[in-house]
């Protein structure tokens, strides 16, 4: 069981280095006030095939702590104040591609969210194309067969489906805020670099 959200977006008028730096350092920004902390867990350089070990991809993993966001109609045991997200990012400077994967690492019995983003830079157009795919998987009551009249009438039998639908329906708004945060960071670093060069 589970639902999927897919989307794409274009970031225009940018260089790959500016975008990569802004995407990696997107926190903090005014659109991400729900993010409490970001901690780097590991970093490594991975050789790019076909370059004879002369060029590498940057790979790093970090832990993101953010405010929980389940709706009020969920049972109180599910309404968590904090959630922890594991994010892995790979930056390929040769192909000018960034791949990221995010997944919550807590409350997996209630809801698992896996978000995969691929960012591809087009040097001719000076733009980055983002492809997003998100999977929402809730194990609550999935596979439970309603036996009694009360169970058939109870919304709890369908709580897992309801949580998944809520997440899919609200995710577009969330991802729009995330993109605005990256755009803000790009402009912030452009302004900062312009001031330091004076």
C-alpha cells in the first residue's frame, strides 16, 4: 500500500556551482522555519568512472531534525512534535547532476516518506531541471479486514489510507516552499558574493 507524488521544476538563470552550493546549504532560510537542526554524519569522495580517479563525486549524509506535521484529526499518539530525516546527497561536477534522497527514520510503523530528487544542469540554458518523486507508505491498519459493523463504520480502519492521502494532497504546498527556499538561498549568495567582491 502507498501513494506517490511526482513533480518537476526549472530553476533558471543560475550556474551549476551556485545552485549546488545553495541547494546543499539551503538551511536555514525563511521558508524552512520548521527545520530545527542539520548535522553532517559522513562525507566522502567517490571516483567518477571513466576519469582514471582524477575526478570525484561528493557524497554526504546528514540528519535533519524538523517539526512534525501530521494533521489534528490523527490520534494523539501519532501527533509527534519532532521528526528526524536522513538525507543523502551526491554531487557530480562532471555531469553537473545532483541526486538527493530523504527518508524519515522514526515512526516508520505510522508513516514512511521517501523523497528522491534529481537535479540536472543545462549549461546552454543556464538552468537546472528538478525531477521529484515521493512515496508515502503508512502501515496503520493496512491489510486489516473489518469483521464487525463497528469496524466497517469506523474511520480507524482506513486511517492509513487517510494519512497517505493527506500527505500527497499537502505535499505540493510543501515542495513549493522548499523550492522558494532554494531560490532565496541562490539570490542570497549572489548578493553576498557581489558585496564581498566590492
